[in-house]
């Protein structure tokens, strides 16, 4: 998409820029670089996601800024980290999902590798970065010193993936790609209903017994095989066939209602376009509309608010994304106590 007017802003920015201030500085000019260093001297935290080596070339890497502000917490987010043979490679979410192994385990057993529908590595790395920054700030209250935090998108994604013993699958004779199935339980998959598909799982023996009752298959309680969790996992195809025979004769709502009555985990596969109609999210107050800073009354794209709820406070994201450089003068005045054209000219 091309910009049609100077006021055009991308949807991603309208979402991600909410509640933030916009300052524009030309880091490649001598005056802009000097201004940036003065602002960094006042900062608590700096987060950057340049490719490894760029900040050093610009003269704004951690060693340079730590000399100015030893209390600074400096967080670098890159595709593969700031060290190692591949540290300088450019990366986006697709490449990180590919290199980390996530794509190799996503999809049907007989199908090609697939990426996850959402750019997971971006959000996961950002979440880990937040955790690291908070930890560094807490440590600073004891030591008085800041530090450098090296966040690798691939490291973060791999650390979550390896919660599952993928390296043991070959020894167990299991394909890495399992579709929607969870390998540790059976049944635990998606199943056809008369009007769509549901996700349903029996994670405990009590769940399986309750499901047998719902399905009218109490006869299987007398089968040593069907009551053995290990046998069910090894013979998951047979178990899925039994469950599918039951679900096919019911609507999604009927399956969910029956499973919920027996505390069995079950959910419709909700279309992403229907999230704003999900009453649970409305009750939680999660969803909002991102608006354009110049069109505050417009109905913008759907966006999420802050997902955590605090008993001691309230967090809301109500202000729209800022216009480009909207707060440059304000920040320079508040941080540096300056409000002159010479200083602003460096921005």
C-alpha cells in the first residue's frame, strides 16, 4: 500500500503506537547524535532492534551510552543475538520460525512444514525483553548500575519449544508434525461436528471416564486397553475415530454444552474475525478500536488492550498513536529543560 496523504498511517503503527510519544532525531547528523546522547543520559531504559553492529556504527551502542549513563538499562532485540557466527544476519519472524524449528513441527504429519499464523517470535521476544528489563531495573535498585540485555528472537522461541521433548520423538516412532493433536494425551485433538469443528481434550483419566459417559461408551471402561493412557496415545487413531463418531452427530454448541457440564475442556474453533463478538473478551474489556490521531471519532481496526488485570491499579490504552515527531519539543523541554530552535533543529 502506498501513502496517499501525509496523514496516512499504517494499521500496525496505529495499534503499536497507542499510549506512546513520538520523537524524531536524525542520528546521522552531528547535532542529532549529540542530542540523542544527552537524552540517553537522562533515560532509565533504552530498547533497540537494529541489526547487530548498526548501533556501534551510529555511536549509540551500550559501551558508548554506559559511559554517559551508568544506570542505563540497555536492551537489544535481534534475530539471532549479538554474539555468534550468525549474529549479523537480518531476520524477520518467518526466518526465525524457520531457523528455530517451529515450522518443522507445525502442520499435518504428511504435509509440508508451516509457519504459525501469527508472527509469534516478534511478540515472544518482546515479552522476554520486558521480563529482562524489569529484572535489570530491580537489580539496579540494589547495585545502582544498569546493564546490557541481549535478546535473541530465536533463543526465546527455542526456549519455549523445547518444553516438549522433540528430540525423543524419533526414538518413540512419532512424527514431529502432529496437526492439532497434543501427543501427551489421547483424546486431545480437533473433531468434526455437524456444523463445524471443535477442539476437545481429555487430559486426565477422570476426563476420559466422563467423556465415555457422555459418548454412551461406558462399555469401554471394561477394556484394559482403552483405560490405559499409554495405549490410547499409541493407538490415537482408534481413539479419535471413537470421539469423531460421537461429535459428528452433534452441533458445536451441543458438544461444548455437554463437555462443559462434565468439566471437560472443549471449545469451538472461533474465527479470528468473530473475536469482537465473543462475550468473554467483552467482559474482560480486552478489545478496543485503534484510532487515527487526526480522526479520533473514526472507527479504526480492532486492537487488544493490556491483557493483565491488577488488583491494585488499572491499565488502559486509550490515547491514539502519535503523529510523527509530535512530542519532540515536549520531550526535549521536559528532559533537558531546553526549548530553543537550535536544539529542535538537531531533531
